[in-house]
C-alpha cells in the first residue's frame, strides 16, 4: 500500500508559529498537532532555521516550492 503524504495546513503552521514563539519544544508541538517530530523539525528547518517562524511566509514558500520546476 503506498504511503499517503499530507502537507501542513495554514492552521497547523499558525500553531507551530505560536508554540515556537512560546519556546515550546519540537516534540510538544508535534504531539499537539498529532504529527511526527521530524515533520515539525523539517518545517522549521525550511524556514530560516532560527527561533522565529512566520506561518504566512512559510505558507507562501510552500506554494512557491510546489510550483517550481523540479529539473
């Protein structure tokens, strides 16, 4: 059976932004969203990698990556 991947929604990114601003751990954010800690870690790494995380900017970057040619 093939794996089904589900992207983070705008609401989930907003929760990540809020909890990260409150200095919550990646594991606690993942537990709250019922996601893998690696999913949250990769999402934070895709941004600038610092403590600050902007959900709106991350959402725009996500759409830009989807539209970008792969080759």
